């Protein structure tokens, strides 16, 4: 039996009406899921305000309401708890409800604009190969040991996080690697969690539809490091100018990694090819199957984290040489006609630039680079012309197309992308709204040894249009199209 007062531990409470010694069944912030003897937490969201659903929750049998503003009319038999911040309260309550599972794990958070999924997933792979029971909370999937669950958000809600952490503890998991998004930090979904370490990959233009400006976006990321305990480690990319900013107020042990700057962990790219990288990490050479400078940073962060978590250097190097790219992250195939197709999640200007520069650094210049790219709807509009400019500047030919238009007109999105293309590059651009047709056109234009980059959706197996999700997998589609052209 769980009492209301037990799950309110460490929650900042302003006022209580009723009895906190009542037994509770479940906790939720969705009034539709509330049942008899549940606790409803009223959250002020970006779309709706949970306070509007307090009466609904009460009618459905809630025994307690946690809110920032107690309703003018209260109901006898229901306990009302007024808190300063419902988001923070929910996170603390969720941790308490599930028995604070993060305290029984070595939980490592990975934050930054690009690289979160690659770093967290490959750390999961490396530690699994090392013989440990490992958990993963990522954009792509949630793993409890080897059991897989579908992910819906980069950083899930507080209840979901703690529910899976509890599953991990019960399954004997020792290490958990978790993507931590700016949304998750800002909405306090990670409050109440006990992190043993934090990793900062980089920071570039993204989510300015949500954050009012870049400074706020950066400062929200910094909050994650500000809240790390002195027993944890903070590992940051010293080549990113925002890396040192993350460490300014952290109590954690601070470490840096870099390819260009002085740092605790350093790497040098000796060879960069389509079949892998030859790296020198802290004077140790190793060959890895991942490609590009951006992956050299990711691999260096993985190396440093593994060492900070106690693995031996020789074991880390051996395991890193067996790692393979994450789905939708520089995932590539070579057709029978020797055409290379690359699918990558690059959906920010910086990520797109990194991928294109990587391809250009490997190719001889005799091949054409054909890029298929779009931008998601209902998201940051300011990055669209930047994406257009980068794609046109660094490609031989560009096809602008639909990504996940969501509730926007895809042709208007494409027009905003095209607005960033310089006059000198406009002749090499095409606009084909239908994404499959755009990919097909790229395949038809490609000749032997040419390279096709399909950017933006990566691992996603759907396309979201006007509130509906339709099956759409970039990698499967280009694979089928290139195979058909070989006949």
C-alpha cells in the first residue's frame, strides 16, 4: 500500500486541503486515465491546461488532486495539494511512487543537439558486449536488457521514465544510458532522478519553435549539468564553445574531450573512408566501422564514458572496433550499379552540414552528390532557409521535398527552404513535394559511383501528415528503388 504522503516526499507544497495519509492506487497527469483512488496531477502544458480537467478527474474517482491552483469549489473526500510547480511535483512523485529506481542504477544522461541517440545507443551496445545488463532510453527505442519497447519521445514523461527504470532495476540492469532533451529538462521530467554522469555532445540551431532564443536553449541544457550531484561526472565536448559553459556551475567532477582543443580525452582522425575511420584516441590507434568527423566525436565521448565508468582501456578499444552505426544515422548501402545511398537523421543545419562535409571529405570529386532533404512542419521555421543554403552549397544536386509536414502545407515549407538558396546554386535545385517521388528521381539521376543522401527522417518509419501517420521508411524505399533500377 502506498500513501499519498509517501509520494509527496521532497515536493514543495504550498497548501493541503484534506488528508495525505490516504492510500493511493496510481498517479497520472492524463485525466482520461484516472480511475478509483488515483492521484491526478494537473499540468500546465503547451496545448492544454490540466487544471481544466480537475473536475473530470474527480468524477472518475480520483482520491487526490495535485495542482498549482486549488479550484474554488472542492469536493469532500478528495485531498487537494497545492504545489509551486506541477511539472517538478510530478517528477518527484513519480520517482517516489516507483521506489526511486534511479538510485539503484548507474544512470548516464546524454544531452546536446546532435549525437544523443548515437552516443547513448552505442554505449548500450558496448556495455552489453562487455557482459553487463544494460538499459537504454532513446529516441529510437527503450531497452530493458534485451527486451525492446517502442519510444514515443526523446525524453519520455516522468511517469514513463520511472516506470522503465523500475523495470530495469527489477531485471538486474546495472547501467542505463538515457537521451536527455531540452524539452525534457525544461519541463522538469528528469527532476528527482539520480544521475551518475552527464555527457554534452554539442549545441547548434534547433528547437527555437519551443525555446524563445538560442541563449534559452543553451541555458536549459546547462541546467542538467547544474543539477548533477558532486558524486557524478560531467563530460563535455571542449571543441564546442558551449562545452565550458555547461561546466560553469556544476558540482560534478568535470572532464573534457576534443579533436582540436586541449582536453582530458583527445582523438585524431588518421583515415576517413566509407567503410570506417582510423582513429588515434589518447595514443591508441583503432579502426571503427562508423564514418565521419561527427562520429569521431561520438566515439571519443563513448571511450571517455566507458573509462570513467571503470572499464579497462584495452577492453574499451576492442569493443569499440565491433560497434556498428545506429539505424538512420549515416546508414548506407551500395547498389549493384555502385551507387551509394546514405540515410541520415540530419534535421538541423549543423547536422546536415556535418553529414555533407563528411561525404565531401571522402568522395574524390568525380562523383555527384545528390541530396534529398526537407524540414518538419510545426517546428522551428528559422532553420529552413539555413538548411536550404547548406544543402545547395555542399551538394552537386538537391531535391527539396516533404519531411513530416504535420499540419503545415508542405509546399510552403519547401518555399521557405528554397529562400535560403543563393542565386549561384539555384540551377542545381529541384522541388518535388511527394517524398517517394523525390527519392525515386534521385535514384534515376544517379550514375555509377554517385552518392545519394536522404536526410531528415533517418530511423523514422512513418510520415506525419495532417495528424495521421503513414508508413514511410527512407532506407527501405531507397533500397527497393535502387534494386528496381538494377533490373
